[in-house]
């Protein structure tokens, strides 16, 4: 009963309503929060990385400035300044001195592979260092200018490739401090060792990537290993956003694969642009972590709401279930209901139970009391009959007669006595009110067998019933009165030949029993009278009718209530059908 109540009562509705009212806002808020959190995390990552990139860019500018100052070291050595400023070709001793001094100046920077210096006065070139592949053959000077245009030597900083390796090339002119005339040109290539070390602090995960560009046209100086410059399709958009701007420029580029955060600083006339790539997976992981924590709290809240709803619903529905049980007992004719407890502060359900109990008492006093008296009278008469005829004496007598019949080879007499004994035993068992359908069919089979023995070939009886219907429980003595009426009206008052068929069908909702005969049947007026007696359920009138059709219908209505239905269709002396519609899930009240 409790499980059925949970399935069909308001418990599920309350629980589902509260869960939906809780979960739907949570889902919407989580979706909105997921989007907003992703945007906020992205903005926070951009801001934090730009702050770190500002520090790194300042360090790079300081480093590039130190490299640029190496060309000014010539002025601190008067002897070297004098030799380099002379228009005469240097002697071997002077050439050795120049080489030694250049080595001393550039020896502090291990990342410098080679240094080349060419005099604009003598067109003599000096080379130091062991990285011969990085040496540059500087063209001759004419009139203190290079003999032919060399764009790569006109800019102080540029990116070049040596053996597929990006290097920073520094071109530094040595000028006469008085006339500002060109004395010579120093060119050296720098490996990215220091650049990599300085930008390594910006790498927060293996998935992120750091890029370093110089100049306004964004020459790529440093990129992660394995990067292909041709695949950097976002550089064009970055160049458009930073072109022509002075000072500090920062921002971000949103791409499907992630976010490119850039920071551009123009100091010492050298634009340096740092770009950090943050994959979308990093942002998704961060907001998924935040969402996971929020979901943990929300799931706890949903569980708490569900538990509270279940607890409150159980308290309420327990009282509703008690009220439904009382209603069921009232439907079955049991008016001896237990009075509800009186609470100091009664609520609506308490008042409902009190009013229902008062109503049951009033019904018991006005109508059901009379009907119960009639049932008690019938029961007393049956007890009196049982007292008059001792069942054990009757059974033993029938058994003795049956044994005598067997000794005298009267097998048919013995069989009829056995059937009659079973019929009598089933009828006299007044303590059993509800039986299985198979027991009822066996009882009717015994009764029909006795009648067919009486009428010989003038009576036939057949039954059709699926096996799964045998275990259906139903009130006792329902089919036998119907079959008896068919014999009385079909054979004794009919054409003299009777055919009776019990057709039983079982569906998911109901058990349908049809008793079919070819007897006298019912006229429309008789059917109308039966319906009238069934609606009024007058015990006094039923007593005159006996245990006939109306009695069976009334008993079934008392057991099953409004869920029971019946029908009669009659074509006299041809086909009369009495149909009973018994609910399959309606367990009869005992």
C-alpha cells in the first residue's frame, strides 16, 4: 500500500517539483556562470600575463641596450680609438692589438658567436670568434659609406638565420665624436640563450608558448622549438593592431585554439613585442575546476532539498495513507474506525480525519447499521443450519456410502458422491470468503457434473480460461449461482436442452467472466428491474430474490466498489450473456 501510495500520490509530484525548481535554476546559473567564468578567467590570465610580460620586456630591453653599448667601449680605450681613427693602414702589431681589444670587449658574452669590424677609413676587416658560419663579409666603404646598399647592415638590430637558427644581429657604427663621420662598422650575431632564459619565467605550463618579436614589422626572434613561422597566421592581425603605436601597446587575440596575449614596448628606439599563447584547454580546465566546486555545493543542496522534501512528504502522506485506509474500510462496509488522536494544535489534515470519522459514524448509524444487521441475521441462520447438520457426520456418511458403492461396483455412484461431498465441503466452509479462481472453477465443475449426471445428454458445460488467471483471487460463490440460473432458466424452463459456457479472459486491467447459455434469458423489463435492485441494494428485497444474480452483483460491488461493472445481453432461447468485469488489481477485502 505504501509503495502504491508513493507511486500514485503527491509524494512524487512534490519531490519532482522541488527538484525541478532547484535543479533548473542551478543548470541555468551554471551555464551562465560557466560562460562568465571563462571570460573572467581569460581576462584575468591576460592581465596577469601582461604584468609579467612587462617585467620581461624591460629585462630584454636592458639586455639589448647592453649589447648596443659594446660599440661604445672603443671610446674608453684611447690607444684603440687612435688606431681605429687613423686613415693609414694598420700595421701587423696594430692589427693584433685591435683583435685583442675586440676579444676583451666581447668576451663577457658567451652567446656572441663571432664579431666582425670593418674600417671605413682603410676598408680592412677584423674578425674574432670561432663561429665562422656567422661571420659577415662587410662590403668596402667609399666616401665613408658602404659601396652598395645593404639593408641588413643599416638597422642596429635585426633577425637573421644561421644554420636554420634564429639569431639577433647587432650592427653598431663607430663614429667620430667631433665630425660624426663614420669610422667603422661592428657586426656580431647573438644566440638566443639569454633571451630564452629571460622569457622562461613566462612559461606556466607545457601547453603555453612564448614568442619574441622585434622591430615594427615583427621579426620573429624567439619561438618554441618546432614552431613553423609560416603557421603563425595570427601575426598579421597582431601587426595591424600594433602598427605605428608608440610607448606600450598590449591586448589579446582570441582564436578557436586559444588566446594570444601580447605586450609591445618601444624603448631605446627598439620595439620589442612579447606574445604568449594560452591554449583554450587551460581556460576550460580552470573554469571546469571552478564549475566542479560549484556543482559539488549544488549537488549537496539538491540532496538536502530532496531529503527534506521526502521527510516532509512522508509525514504528510503517512497521515493521508491512514485516511485512505479508513476510506477503503468504509467502502468495504467496515465502519468500526479508530478515532483519530486529538492534537493540541490541529492542522487541516487533523480536522479532515475528525470530520471523516464523524461522517463514518453517521453513515453507520443511518444506513450501514441496518445492512449489517441483515448480514448478521443471514450469518446467524447459516450458523443455525450448520448446527443442525453436523458437517463431519455428513462427510463421514457420504464416505461410507461411497465405499459401499465401490464394493458393489457402482463406480458412477461413488464419483457422484465424491463430487457432492466436495461441493458440500466448499459451500459449508463459511470461514473462507476469498478464494482463487481455480478453486471457484473446480467447485462449479463439481456442480455441473452433478447436474449433467441428472439431465444426461440434455445438458453440456464447457469452460475456457487461461492458466495465468487461475491465481486471481475473488469472492467465493460467484460463478455457481450464475451457472445454476442458466440451468434453471435454460433447461428446466427453456427448450429442454441446455448449453452453458464459461468464457474467462484476463487483461492487464481486469478479469472478464462471461456465462453464456441458450435458455429463456431476460426480457428488457427484467434486465431493467435487476439494475434497479442493484442500484438500490435493498437487503429486504434481495432476501426475496435469494442467492440469485442480484445477490452476486451486490456482493461484488461491496468487495470492489465502483471499479466493478457488469452487463447483460439476452436473446431469448438463443443466446444470453452475463458479463462480470472484475478489476485485476483490486484485492478483495477480507
